[in-house]
């Protein structure tokens, strides 16, 4: 049950406590990733959903141990093997223009988020380890 509570706290912080620009960015990020539900009949969307769920689990575990720190982005490392695998499916994705458009949008969105994550992880490594948001 702690996992569910931690995941809800993370989403609460992101959607309710972040300043406007980071909040809008995170709403966009979550929305683009959740578009996998629209394409759920495709294996690529199923893999995105599974990867997203595992990432949330990793982030909830981190949050449970050290709070909302800059290292939470480590959960997004799972995007790397996901996109490597998706790249191997480019031919079968290309025959579905809507799916292809979403995958491209997903890749761009997640790449920007990953760059932000890398910056945050570097800042964590340099000593910014205190939780910078709290739910309660």
C-alpha cells in the first residue's frame, strides 16, 4: 500500500505543487505517455504502458526512501531500452500513420524529459540531495 501512497504523492506534487511551467510540462509528459491507451491494440503501446508502470514503481520506491529528490528521474532510464526496441519496429510502425506520429511525439517528449532528468541527476550527484518538494 505504501507504493500506491507514494505514487499518489508524487503525482500530487507534480500536478498541484510544481510552479506553472514545470507543471504544464509534466502534464504534457504524462498525457503523451498515456496516449498509449488510445493505441493499446498495438504491441508498441503495450510496451510503453508497461514501461511507464515500471518507471512509476521505481520512482515510488525512490520517493519512499529519500523523498522527492532530483534522482527520481532514474526511473526514466527504462525509456532507453524501450525506444531501442521501438526503433527495431520502425517498419511495422510506419504502416500506421497515427501510431507513427504518436511514437515520434513520444520520443521527442521523452527525450526532452530525459535531458531534464540527466541535469537533475547531475545536480544530485554534486550534492543537491535534499527533497525539494514535500507533500505534507
